[in-house]
């Protein structure tokens, strides 16, 4: 019984909402929390506000103004660049022209060696990709601890997947087995070693792998910085050795750094690239140097962040500036997540800290360059980050995720400055941003100049 005459929607009044202003204010606050530093989500909220508060014609004009603001922004240019690089990188320039080893990854056996933080994440992402995996540990105690942690991770992932109508069958022994039997290595096609960053230990393991695994088995090392050629030198088959650097947490982070050594075969590189694709990761092929690309660029970035603490800043201030800029996580929260002991062991191996440093070495100089022992002091106090419940921040428990500024750390910084005669000063946001970002960018240029990365898109 309604008339069929034209009912133009733009002429209809917007139905009033109870507390429209409060609703829009809360929506904006929520968007700012979830998308810190990003223009588009915030401008979307402003467009909705215009639709709710202005007549149709004025609301449309306001939307056009907001769109023009976004279209001309640096973020728009960056997103366009990222999109085209992503499309181009799907072909992976580094391995074009190679004869791919057409491995069907769900029909081969793969072994993950080591069930520490990284090993657990690696096993989890392999199982999620339906790749049969055997998880190996050195003894029953480590195996049981690792098994419990892996099963907990998989249960969480299974819950997430079920929401998307997918299932994860990780209780099936044909999908996942745990063992301490090194002899099971005889039949595997690919090994991913994930023990902690110690060259002597990795070489010993690869010496064993070389003696036990079949000749065609691919031997991968999940190292974040160590020399692939030196690891490969412990084997009789350096052409089969390749670096597969997963980023923590390994079952979440999409980047997989694939590092070839002097003798790594094209087939090994192609297989590692294909494995990255099977895991749903972006496999970036890079050359061999200390820290490769990802961590080598991170070293000066984190170093500048620590220098800022020496000079008067705090972890939460530095992290806040970089997260407001757009980083998902700041350098100190990132360090706590990855584990401060990882970098500590690396610095010990380089002779930067620990008993190998000659007596009389200045506390804040190493190899003729400025050095901050602050991260070493934290590790000496057992503050290894989230896993210990304390690092640059305090957490609700060991393994907790909620970072809280820690008065203990603030006190340590004050004592440290007094000890070394450093006058604390106010450091503004622009200085924090420039010192951290420019050091990262400059290292990228150096990596490119050395040919460690094939092109700027690989760095990006």
C-alpha cells in the first residue's frame, strides 16, 4: 500500500543515534589504537562523521576532500610502491631461470631439530601447512617441554582456523611426531635446524647431519646472523646447506630470509623458495654476511634506540614514537618478544661482552666504536624479556604479553648515567624517529652497495 514515487535516499534525514558524539569518539579512539600511524582508517571515521552530521551534498564534498588528502599523501605512494613490489616479487627475480626442484611438500618427510622458542614456532607453521614433520630434541626432558609448548600453540591455531571453517589435524602421528632418536634422520628429505645461536654447536650438529642424512637431503639452518659458509664447512655436502631464517614468532611472521652460501646449489635455493611458498611466507633470497639483511639492518636501529636511553629517554618513550610512526612494535618491545639472551649470546660470540673482553677495555667502547653495555646488564640480571617476565619492561608473568613500564629499569638507567657521568636530557620525538630510522636506512644502502641484496625491493 505504499506509493511507488521516487524516494531519493540522499533527501532522507539520517536517523538519530543515541549519543552519536560518544559513539563516533569511541570509534575514533579504537581505530587509533588498532592502526597507529595510519591515515586511512582515521579518515574513514571522519567520513562517517560527515555522513552522520552534514546534509548530503556537504557530506559528499567532505568525503572528496578527505580522499584528496589521502591520495596525495606519502602513505598512499608507499602503499602503491608496496603493492607493485609485492606483485613483482611473486616471481622472485633471484631464482628466475633456475630449474626448480618440483617437490610436493606434503609427500616428503621434514625434520625440525630443536624445540626452543624458534623450533616450536617452526614446527607449528609446518603442521599448519600440512607438511609432515618429525620434531627432534636432545633428551626426553627437553622433548616433553617442547611437546607441551608446541601442542599449546597448535591448539590456539586450531581454534583460530575453526572460525574460518578450517581444521587442523595435529594429533595424527603421520602429521607430527616427537622423538629423541637421531637415527630417524636417515630417511628425511629436508632438515631445519633450530638450536640456539652458537657456532660450535651448529657445526657439531651439521657434522652429525652430514654423516646420518641421505646425500640428497637439504640441510637448513635457522640462524639469525651466523656465517652459512662456516656452518657448511662442517659437512661433506656444502652445496646442500642453506640458511632459512624464520622471524619470531615463526608461526606468525610472514618473512622468511633465505641465505645462500658460497657453495649452495641453485636447486637448494629454489627448494627453499618453494618451501617458503608452501608455508605461506614471503621468501627473500639474500647473500651471506653477519646478520644477513633483516638483522643487519636491525642492529644499528636498536643500537640507536639504546643510545637514546643512555642520553635520557625511556623504553616506553622510544617505542611510543616509533609505533605512532607506524611500526607495529617498537624496538624494546620487539627485543623483549624475541628474547634479549639471543643478542647477548651473539655479542659474546663476537667478543663484545663477557670474559673474552680484555681487561681495561672501556665500558662504552668496542672495536673503536661507541658501545652500550645496557642490554648486557639486563641479561646479567636474568632479564631476558617476555619469557622471563621481565626485560626492558615488566610482564604479568613469565611468558606474559602485557608490557608495563618498570621502575626498576628506570632506576637502573639513572644509576648507569651517574656511573658514566652522563647528564640526562630531554629528547624530542623527531630526534628519536630520525636517529632510529636513518641508521636503519643507511645500513640498507650499504647492504645494497655490497650486493648482499639483489635490489631495493628485497630490502623493502
